[in-house]
C-alpha cells in the first residue's frame, strides 16, 4: 500500500490537468472525497475538473465545498483522472482515455484503475482519502474537513455501522479540530426532507411486504409512484433504511424501476448474510451489509430470484 501511495503522489505531481470523478448518482462519501481532493489539488496549483455523469445530483450535497464546480461533460484533454467510491468501472458512467487512480473501500472493487488505492477495511472512501492525507503530511483545512466528515458520517450511518471503531471516532475528532461544520452536515444529510420524499415513504410503507417469517422486508418502487409523488429515485433509500430497523428484519430489499429500463436493486443486511454476494449474482456488488445491482427483469420476478437465494442462505 505504501508503494502504491508513493506512485500516486508521483503521478499527481507530474500531471497538469486532473479530472476528479464521482460515481453516477453520487452520495456524500463519493462527493466528499472528491471535494476534499479538489482543495488539495488547488493547493498544488493543478488545473482540476470535477466530473459526474449524472446530470441531476442530490441537492443535499450542495452544502459541500466545490459543489458549484461540478461538471457533467468531460474535458477534451486531461493528463490524469481520479475516481472516488466506484466499486467497478461501470460506476464511472463513461469511458476514459487517460490513466486512472481508483480510490475506494468496497470489498467488491475490481481494481480497474491504472493505480488502485483500495482499502476494504476503511468504513468509507473519505477515510481512505483522510489516511492518504495523513500519510503524506497534507494539511486539512476547514473545507476539506467538512467534506471528509460528510462522507464519514454518511457511510458510517451516523456512527451506527458495525465497522465503526476507535479509528473512525479519532478521525471524526480530528476533522472537528480542523474546522468541520458538523451541524451543517447533519442538518443537510439527515434532517432535511422534501415533501415528495415523505409522500413516497407513505406509499412504500403501505405496500411493504414481510417475508420469510418477517426476516426479510421487500419494497417495490414503480415509475408511476415516483411520478405521482414527485420524488426522485434516490429518496426511496430513506424507506429502505428504516425498514432495516424493524425488530424482526434481518435483510431489506428495495427494487426500483428505472426510466432507462431494467431494475435497480438495493440490499441492506445485519451482517448475518453477505448481501454483496447476493448482489454479485446479478452483476452488482458492495459491502457485506449494503449492496446493489442493476438487472433486467420485472420487480416481481427479481424479488423471487433474490428470495430463492436468501431462503438457502438464511435456512
């Protein structure tokens, strides 16, 4: 890992124009990592482009530094690209011609970069970036601290994730000392909801199905439901997380129709079953207790396929 980090520093020093890539439909971990890196590269007097293939990004991320710099078209030329929180090349949302540094923490990462800085023991990609900064004595200013704190808080599920340990709390404490705007992050990410999202939650809870003696919770999201409520697709994840909190539920499943075709599946678990392995059966991946995939088929057909796998795993 130390040799890889040294090679990455050399590539960054040699590059003049660097593109920072957050994955499609970015979360706070992906954008927070890129935002902190953006500040670091500006100090290195690099030309930087912040890119995401998704044209409409979650507005809750607007509190993070450099959100207004986000672009949805790649520059014609760049010396180097760095992607954050992308478990696979498909998560980039486009093709690259230059060399790529892949920064991530997913156990399912395919190491598709020219250089791969992947730490599966990290709770978030922002923790990988934070460790990179510390290893190279890179000072963390208030903007960088806020960006890193947002990703840490989001991926640690507000420090409730099973991977939360002393190192996570030490990182949080250091970021606060560096000036992280913790209350602004909490307010934006966890205490700000749209009316549409509340309407969507009501619909989803009404049609929630508990299966396998209440151990599995299943939600379906139809395009018509999104249209009627006015919610954006990502807001369905709020209901998924809450279903996982039900007393009997060990695994929660959200299956959502996509406007471009196919189904987006999201899985959450308590760790008793490796949901990343389940998602991998459909071409996806993630973590042991949080994973996803995109597949062809209907909501009902995919639900039965997943349940057949779970019946074997949970018997």
